[in-house]
C-alpha cells in the first residue's frame, strides 16, 4: 500500500512539474512572438529612416551646388 501511495505522489509531482513547464514554455513563446513583432517594426522604421536619409542626401547634393550665393 505504501508503494502505491508513493507512486501516486510521484505521479502528482510529475504532473505538477509538467504543468509548470507548459506554462513556462507558453510564456516564453509569447515573449518570443512579441519580440519578433517588435523586431519587424524596428526593421521597418530603420528602412524608412534610411530611405529618408538617402533622399535628403540626394536633395542636399543637388540643391546647394546649383544655387547662386545670395550676394550675386
């Protein structure tokens, strides 16, 4: 009888550990998905900033060289 009680206790302990592990895996998965979404947003923002910088660089290169100084 003691052996059966010990096996039952071990089974309950294992089920409890499994439940905690499942919760942990779910939490980690949610965190990973959130981080991945944030990475995608940051990449898009970086692309837009690079595009804006390239456009401003092109405008600056073409603009001042073609204009006459104000004293002319």
